[in-house]
């Protein structure tokens, strides 16, 4: 999709403002996604392994959770969407009663979609916890003191 004149001017202003402050301008992809990187050292493993390790860790610590699936397709009666768009791969409740979501990404990093960014903002504004985990050590670090 082509950018509008207003979008181009806004991006130019962001670059100008960052240069005035001596910073690098933040770059977003055309689809609005942003790159993610681990906050603690983690192994470079695929997202499926990160998810499996996170589920095992939560089970070991007796945290209530559900695996969340989201997608779209022909479900036998026509094309339909299912799941909560932008929600984490894991949704649960901490022993304190706080809502939490964990979005798993590959160990080397990944991209957080616009919908995931919006969901993260909404969950955090409501007092919940939204974690982007690149490995089980990052999940442990974020959950320290909560479990």
C-alpha cells in the first residue's frame, strides 16, 4: 500500500526530531511491525521450542495458563477468523489474580506486529502483564517476584 502525503511528512518529522536530539530515528516496517530482541542472554532456538520451554516452566511453577491459537481459514462452513487478534501465545492468571500474556519469539529475535503492539498496550493499561519472551530465561526474569 502506498504511503499518503501525511504519512511521509510524519516520517520526515520523526527523523528530523531524532536528529535534533542526537538519536537514531526509530524505523518501522510498512506493516507497522517493530523488531524485538532478547533483554537477557538466551539460546538461538526457534519459536516453537521457546513456546514449549515457557509452557513447561509455567506448569512447573503451577501457574494457570492456556495456549492461545489465532488464525483464519476455511473452517468447513466458509472462511472465518478465530482467536483474539494480537493476543499472546500464552494467556493466564498469576497466583495474585493478575492477567498475563506471553508472546513467544525466536531466540535471535523477531517482529512484533501492529496488532500485538496494540494488545500489549491495552493489557498493560488495564493492569495486566504482557511479556515478549525469546527464551525461558527471559520469562523467568520477567516473572521474578510474581510467581
